C-alpha cells in the first residue's frame, strides 16, 4: 500500500522538489513511443498527488530490453541516485527500470541517499518498511512473466510450424513468398533458379570450393536474396550457408538454434540447439533432390572436419568467450596498409596472424607472423626500456614530486577551466539544435553536431578524470624501481598465451601497426611492427594525469622475423674480407660455419646496400612487388584494395 498523506513532503532544498522519472519500452513492433509519454504523465500525476508545490523533473526515457543490465541509462540512473540530489524517483512499475533483482540494488542506493522511490503499478513505496521484500517479490513476478511469455510464444509458433507449415522464415534466393502467404505450402519456388542451383551443387560437389561457386553465381548475376543485408554479392561463407539450408530439398526447418541468457549482462545469445530442429515437408519447394543435398553436405562436412579450433575435453575452448577476450596481439594489432585488425589463423596456421582485409580480398598484405613470438618480443622490449631508465631514476622521482602539488593543490583551477569549457559547449550545442529545428538537417549543421558529439565525449572523459582526482589520491610510483617492480608483479604467473597478458599489454602498447620489409637484394617479404610504447600504462592511475603519460611514451620498431643467414653474417664477413681472407677462409672463421656460397651472398648484399646508399639492408614495401611469385592475392579478380573509412597510415 502506498502512503500518500501520512506526513507532509518537504523538498530537501527548501523550495523545489526534484523528481527523477524512469520510463522504458522494449521496442517491439506492437509498442509505440507514445507509451513513454504515458508513463511519464503517470509518474507526474503520482508526484502531483503527493506534493502541490514547484517540481523539477529529471526524465530518463529509453527503448531497450528490460533484462539487459549493460544499458547505459542504468549507469546514468545509478550516478544520478548517488549524487543524492533527488527527492523522489518514480517509475510505473519496477520492470520499467529493469526486469530482475538489479532493481533492488538501485532502489537500495536511492534509499541510502535519502531518495523516496515509488512504483504505483506494483504498489511499491520505500516509505513502507517492507518495501525491500515486496520489491524482490515484484522482480520475481516480472522475471517470471518474461519467462512464461517466451515459452508460450515458442510453443505456439512451433506448433503452427509442425501442423501446417506456419511461422515461416524469410525467403532466400530462389523462392517467392506471395503477399499474404502464411504457410510454406503457399510459397513458390522460382523455376528459373533451379538450373543455376543444381549446376552450382554439381560444381561444389566436384571442387568442394565454395568461393569458386560464388564466383560463378556472381558472373551469372544470380541474386543473393532480398533480405541479405550484409553483402551484395556471393562469397564462399554465404554460399556455404545457402547450400546448408534444408529448404533446398523441400524440408524447411525450425528450431536449429535457440537463445540462452547470459546473466552477467542480461543479453540472450543464440547458439546451436543440441536437440536439433523440426522439419515440415514441402516437396514443391525442392530445387535439389534429397540424395544430392545430403551427399553434398556430407562431403563438405568431411572436407572441413580437420579445420577450425580443436576441442579440449570435448568442448570448444572459446565457448561463450567474448571475441574481445583473446590473446595479444589479436584484434589489437592493425595492418599498416588498410587499417584492419590482424586476426588468427593466418594462411591456415592457427598460431599465426594476418590482416583480416586480406581474407576479404580488400588488402594485399597476406603475410602472416607468429602471435606468441610477437608477445614475447613486446614483453622483452618493455623490460629493456624499463631497465634502460636506470640513469633516469632521480629525474623521474623529481618529476613525480613536482607534479604532486599540481595534482593535489590546483584542482580548483582545473575545475573552473573545465566548467567554463562545459558552459561554452552547452551554449554551442543549444545554438546548433536551435538551427537544426529552424533550418532542418543541412550538411554543415549535421557535421558540426558530429564534431560536438566528439567534444562531448572528451568532456566526459575530462570530468571523470577530475572527479577521480578530487575524491582519490593518485597512486603513482615515486621512482623507476617502483615502476619496474609493478610491471614484474603484474607479469608474474601470466602466460604469454593468456587473455590476462593481452589485457596488460593492450594498456602498455596502445598502438601496433604491422607492415612489410624486404632485403634490398630480394627474397621473402618480412613482417615488422611499429609499436607505440607507453610505460605509464603499467600504472592504473596514470590515465588521470596525461602529462606523466607523455613523458614515458615512445615508438619502437620490432622485427617479427629471424634474419636470413646472409644478413646474420654480413658484418663479420665484410670485416674479414677487408683482412684479405677468401670466401672459404671467412666461412671457416665465422662461428656459425656458413658455406662459402653464403659468404658470397652476404658480401653481395653489402655491395647492394652501398650501391643504393643504404645503412639498413631492409627496404619498406608500400605495394606488392611484381617479382615475388608467392604473393598473388592482388591478382585475383575478387581483389579490390580498400582502406577502412577515415584511416590514415601513420608515419614510419
């Protein structure tokens, strides 16, 4: 029971009541945005019944799934509650805030900060002593409602499918769904597509190469399907999924996949249904006979059985692991030429990385490198740089001491400067929004709004830094030895292959670009990394004092290859030949014991360097060399070099 008039309500500031309102709709097709306005009006009516003085409302209305716990508005609401400036926090029911016990946590924060929470549809009010147990009960009801509705809909749709082919999917290429059709029995197959699909199946069974058949489909102008949003042409991956669709043999399926809730975020993730799908027979939709379809897919499965990740104890080691949680430098290092991330599985070797653009035929850099080797070289480079700071120890200590007064004493001045910038930003934003309402979405205004959005993000980061430094004393190392000890402690017990090592190195090495070099006398293409090293990435609090970061930031070049023998023995061979030794004598004198031919090649490399006026035998490659026969990706008709949007290669 909500208490309305038990005692008079007084605003905490003495004159104006501050009330926060949370409104949400899921965004389903049947829901209208007008529902948000209804919820807001309802909340305002509740406040009007309690207090008849001046009220200022803080409204957060969103469209999103109530189960999802990583919605940005939840963080915004929590921050608003922790400030303790509100008198009331109102929502139509607790499920409008979040469907789950996270609502109890948020209400608890509000109560701790003296904020009264109300959910009239659930008959909840924190003025009641039993509000917490009643809210937990309401959360149980909201979660149960979701679960029961989901089960009911799934059961109903599957029943319609099994009984008369209802609950149809969207049609793929080769099929026509007449307007108003409700079942698969009403679908039609496009007769002209049958010959193309059958010829593609014959070629695929013969070659087991999906990319080859995709090229044939593109040449013939066979459409990918009107609901294909991710591509305009066929490729090997999409063609494989097309020929795996049982609709081609006249047996549409339902239930191949199902969703499983990830409780940490509240998201539901799709995964393969172990129980398998149900089928509905539709012989009139078959482009392929069942025997041909089954033979083709069995052959493709057998051909690819030795590919992909190997299971560990019968399980995929990456099962339910986010893609961002990977080993260094996967999804961190970028291709210098096109700007795309380097991914694992380069040229069929799982330990190697290569440019993801090369797989998409948008970059010519298909040379792979060993990821574990780069991780070890990066760790060695960090340790080398830390120990190279031995003579810098006293200077470093003086810098930290010098910044101490600024960090702890000049915050008021920084806050004043920030507040002025924020005030000017809000004025500019309001002027632009006014222009947008008056003149419409003109190109110049839209571009300026985009720029303001970037400025808003920068201001948010600056505010976070100031708030952190205002409420916490920055924990910074006072000398280089502490910095080294901190790195060694973080490195302790971390495997080169672990995701924890990747988390550490991603902070210390914020930028990695991979490019190719080659010996000036020819030979293989070799990967080299341009690395931005930020030693203060070892210290979590360093992000709140950018000036310290700038001092210990430098750029390195790391060779991701072992030098060839002629380069390894070049300098020693040059020294010995100047003493009058023959090639054979030089070969016997060098510890590596190369052949006389290897010595000859080393001296020839030195002569080539002098001819070109080089001090480094390696030359940078900006395009694929014509005399290198192993690199032919750019000769394929599917190849079209394309940089990422707005990418500019850094200076080397």
